[in-house]
C-alpha cells in the first residue's frame, strides 16, 4: 500500500467530522475520504446486530477505494464493530471510545460525567473501560442529542430545553470533567460548556490521531510528500448531507 493512499474515516453522520478536523490539523499531508452514513443515522439507538452490519458496510465502501488505514470516528460503531473490523481487514483500524483514561488524569474531587449513546454505554468494550477507569464516573445516555448536530442546531431554545431535561439527573453534582463520548457532541461544546463552566470537556480524538500517526509510521506509510492533503466528503444521504458537512466544518 502506498503512503499516498487515503485514510478512510466513517461515522453514522456528521459527528466524525470532529475527529476528521483534528486529524487534518495534525497530519496535514494526508489524504482523507470521509463517509457519513446519514441515511441510517442514528446508530446509537439501534440493536447491536444492526450497528454491526451498518459498520461493516460503511467500512467496505471505504476499503473498496484503496484506503491505507481506517478510522472508526464513531464511539457506537467502535464499541460494536472494532474487533470484527480489526480481524477482517489487513490495514490498521483505529476506533474511538469515551476518553475515560484522559479524564481520570485531570479529575479532582468531583465526578466525571460521560455523555454517550445508549448503544455505546451497553457495549462490553465500555464495561471493560469502566473496570479500568470507572472511579467516580456517571454514565448518562443521551438519545436525541446527536440529532441537534445533524439538524445544524448548535444553539438556541430547543437545545437548551433538551439539555435541561437530559442533565436533570446530575443537577447539583460537582462535575470535574465532561467526557464527550459521541463524536457529534464536540459540535455542542459551547452549549455544554455553558452548563458546566468549571468542568473540562474532553473527547478521544487527540488519542485517535496519535494512534493513527503511530500505526502509519510503524508501517512506513506516513505521507511525507509536500503539499496539503485532499479531503473527500461523502454520504449515504446524498449531496444535501455533504453540503451540511461542509457547513459544519466551517462553523463547528
Ligand atoms: N457519532 C456517533 C458516536 O460517536 C453516534 C451517533 C449516533 O449515530 O447515534 O457514537
């Protein structure tokens, strides 16, 4: 596989763009193909077998385009399909997960609040993560939250009312870190940060980017050619969804 080959990235929709922008910033010579499975979003409220099938299909799409590595820019798909994809593919496959280890490193006396999809929180992978780094962790499923990003509703009274309701269980708790355990949520950082002015918001994309660099380096496949990498955006939701991606990358 040539070092100039693209890196494939997928999510159920627009959320993975929060990971893509980090990777583009850190690996500016790399070419990326992003695939958002908007037609089947959200993944996070679907049964496991369905998430697995959709994730394998999304990966196949990208593999057919000659990618040198695959990034699952979706916590839900990673929780369900990372092991299968790593077994099936002979390229590096990197997944994203709630950033509990990094959160523990900065936690003080307070709690770590993990916001994620119901499906992510039900996975065995998440149970294992909790066993290792689960001290003072409150896991809160947030069905319906990713849809605000898909609708490009990143602020306003509708989102505010939704967050009021969602965060009722943690009202009055001292929260040190909010872990954004779904790749859509970094686009809601302003609204979430406003709710938790004393907390750090953390997601796993810095670790994912470092893991990607390391995997490529180990195979001698980092693109060292001069010049800016290309980013191709694609979606099962068609041109309108791709336009939403472009807008979100501009404003998010
Ligand atoms: N962005 C995805 C994640 O990181 C999932 C959103 C969804 O499809 O429910 O979990």
